[in-house]
């Protein structure tokens, strides 16, 4: 591994000059700085992050604003675990990671938690931008104070976030459409579940539905879809809606759930439904989804390795702060098809970390 001393010899300058160029300090002529930068680039020079952090003596603070998870909202447990694992690793670089969890159904909670994090004067933010109007306010606040931020899980092109880590939701919906079409006979009917009254604040869900419909339109226009609005707060009424859909045609053969709640729909499925001829397709390897997958109530889960989203987000923003390493604009998560037979081999990093936590 090439060192600062090696770079100094190649550039015929002192070690101190190279150090000043790396950290953008004054005292180096433009010509010399350009020469050193070219040699650094040619040799793929990377700073030792620990040494760099110690040299700058700067204690960076990163704020993470993500939804809370519970039994009903299991998805965000994985990104949060990824953040916790990365936090254990980057604290040795002198970084402080603050995490605030908000209610993903309450925009006031989102803003309140942001303002709490703001009080600690963080150097950068990791944000799950669930609410559009409130995200516009947050982004403006950060930009006015020259604080960089990245988005996790939900992409939004309207803002100046330096990076996005998450799934290409449009393509993920397209994949779901193809999976559904493989199991459906000609002229079938398929349900598309919507849990929220409005999808304005949830672009990932609306993009998945769009991708799903686009695939069927392009490749299986014989399949008809019907939107099923589910409340989650009234199981009896939700069951009535599912039964009504199942009885609406003889050719009903599948339900697409464009979120992590496929398990809820599977729990409502009447016993008389023959799952060997019926497909439920959803997203994310939550505990409940895995349970119903293993019991043949869900046929396919599309995973996005959400644990890695949280983990990578912390490391990407840490590298940006310590090494001035500009991240690529979009880091896409996998669109991984999970079935009963391979689910136990998914997310080993997450499982290893959970075991580490339980042994502490």
C-alpha cells in the first residue's frame, strides 16, 4: 500500500506538502498541488481512515432519521440493525452516530425528531424521506447550513442529496410483474394491494405498482388487475374486501403486495384458497413474511438487503467526511428473489450481527 512518504518522493516534495494537498490546506502553490493530486490519482491513493481522523482531530457527528419498527411495522428493523453495526465500526474513527426514530404515519413526528437531531449540530444526515412536504423543509434547512445529506430506501430526484442507497423500485415492480405472469393462466385476474389512502408520500410503493403494471401491459395484457385498498386497522373489513375480490371472478389467481406487508394479506387468505394455484408476491424478509413463505402462503418475496442499506449509508457518509470521498449518486440494492427453498441463506450479515448482539 502506497504511503504519503512514497507520494512525496514521487512528487519531489515534502511529506507535509502532500498532507496539505490531501486535506486542502493552504500553503501549496497551484502548480505543485495539481502535480501531487495527479500522482495521488495515478497511484489510487487512499487515506487510512483511522490515521486521517486522528490527524485532523475533528470529531464528526452523523445524524440518522429513520422510521421506528415494531411488530406491525417490521421492515425498518433491518436498516436500523445495519446502522448499529456500522456505528460500532466507525466510532474508532472519532465519529458519533445519533439515531432518531419517527412514526412513519405521522409527519409531525418526522419533523420533531429532525429538530431534536439538529440540536447536536451534526456534520451530515442520513434520512428516510417518507414525507414529501416535510422533506422539502428539511432539505432546505440542511442546504442553507451547508450540511450534506443522503437518502436511504426512498429515492426523490427533487433534492440535492449527495447519494441515495436503496432499491430501484420501478425495476423491482417490473420483476414482480414477471414473476406473477409466470404463474398465472391466460385471462387471469390479479389484485394489487394499497395500504395507504394516498401514495403521494410513498414513491417507492407507487413506483413498484407502476413497474408491475408496465410489465403486464407490455408482456401479459390478458391479465387484468384490480386495486384493493386495505386499512390495516379493521381486520374484519379487510377480510371482507379480500373475499369480495376472490369471488369477483373465476380466474382470480394472485395478489401483488408492493410493500413489506404481504404477511398481513396471507393471514387473511381463506383456507379454501388453493395456494398451489394462487400467488402472493411481496417485498422484504421480515419475520412474518418469512413465516408465511415457509408455510406456502406467500410464493415469492423480493428482497432488497435492507440491512446493508443502513450499513452502507453510514460508511458512505463516513468516507465522505473523513476522506473527502465523493460517493456515487445512486447505490442500488439487489432485487433478490426469495423463495421457501433459499430464504435461510439470505441476509447472513444481519444474522451474524444479531447473534453478536445476543451474546453481549
